[in-house]
C-alpha cells in the first residue's frame, strides 16, 4: 500500500514526517496533530502563528 501524505506533511531530517507549519513554535512535530492550539489546522493564516526561534 503506498504511503498517503497529508497536503501539509513534510519530512524533517532527524524527526521524520510532521504535519503543519514546522516554522511555527507551536508545531507539535508530529505526524498526527499540528499543534495544541489548532490541532486539526489549517496552519495557513492561523492567528496564533509565532515563528520558532532560531536554534544555536
């Protein structure tokens, strides 16, 4: 059976497949839910979006 990806599902090296906007600090880094604030999305135009701080 072929793998079915969500439209906003992306592969992140070292983590695997995640859904939602990975640049948002609230992203759950999960293949099941997007975030605690808006778990079912959509991420586009979400009023709670906050850019994730850069990691050193």
